[in-house]
DNA sequence: CTATAGATGCCCT
DNA sequence: GGGCATCTATAGC
C-alpha cells in the first residue's frame, strides 16, 4: 500500500478511506489464483463505483472456454496486453463484458467481472438501466454492470492501474473473503468442469447465472 | 418462481 | 450459416 494513503474519489464521491490503486504485482499469478483476490476490489468509472462480488477466470490457449483459446484476434488483442489492462468484448452482439487481464502475457489470461455491489453513482446507473427496479438487478451480471457503469468497447485496452484512466481498479481496504464460494463457470459450453467462478459468500449482488456442468 | 424465444455483432467454418 | 463468457419480455405455475 502506498504510504501516501491516496484517497481515491469518483467525481468527488469518496469510495474508500483510504482507497489505493491496484498494482501489477497484486495481479501477478495465474488467473485462477488472482480471480478470488479481486473479490471486494472496487471499479471506478466516472461518478460510479462498484465492489466486485463475482468473478470468473479464463485461461489462455489451454482453456477451451477462453477467447484466447484460438489465439490472437483483433477482438481479443487486449488479452495479450500486460496485467492490469481492461479487456472489453461484445457479447451476443448486444452486450459488453469487462475483464481484468492478469497475465502471464503469453497466456492471455483474464478475469471476467460478473457482478458488483453498487457503491456510488446509483442515480447514473438507474438512468442507464431504465425500468430496473431492484438495486441489485442493476449490476448482477456481466452485461448489466457494463451498461450500468457505462463501460463499453471504447474502454477496451486501457490501463486499469493508471490513475488517469476512465476505468480504474482500486482497493479500499476491504480484504477478499477468506472462504469465497466456488463453482463452475456460467453460460459456457466447453471447459465446464473447471471450478473457476468465485463469489462473495451471502452477497445479495451475485448474478443469477447457474453453473454449467458440475 | 421457472422456462423459453428472440434480439444482435463478430469471428469461425 | 452457426455459435457464442447475455439479457429481457412473456407465458405459465
């Protein structure tokens, strides 16, 4: 942790006290090791903030469910960027999903952010998600949270660890849960046996997606 | 509450 | 043309 104790704010809204940026060393390691460590980290974008409560790890060429499985393409190029890069892809032609690239760089591994708990900017999220009633339904899915936080393809490839980036990954002192809930990944048809999904226990903000395989 | 269809962009064959 | 790391509306119980 920086001795400065930088107070990270999002449009004058204090998110944590003190909140510190993540560093690439905190992201070092294989995606399945890093993923549960990202639980309770905070995503900042514009005036909004969300605490990560659900993630999935996607490996490189060896993982048949990973976008990097068939090698580098234009759409997945940022998976091959350094750890801390944001990888955004379009899903089913309609939605966007956000990933934290973890490296090692040749592996092109990343962690999909599947659900967050709203922390700041609720009004903005509601504007972008008209018709949604419950707070948890604003952001309890990978496409939903990108819509609510206004994360799009424009943000693909940016550095989450740079204090000047539009989308940032920070830490407010809340540690990851010591015993996260583990399951298989959601909504995939290959690699369904891997226990690569982690959630904050008893969180009301996890997605409704059901595990595939088991 | 569960189940299902349909919307849609992009890469693959 | 097929297959998706999805979501919503709608129908039914």
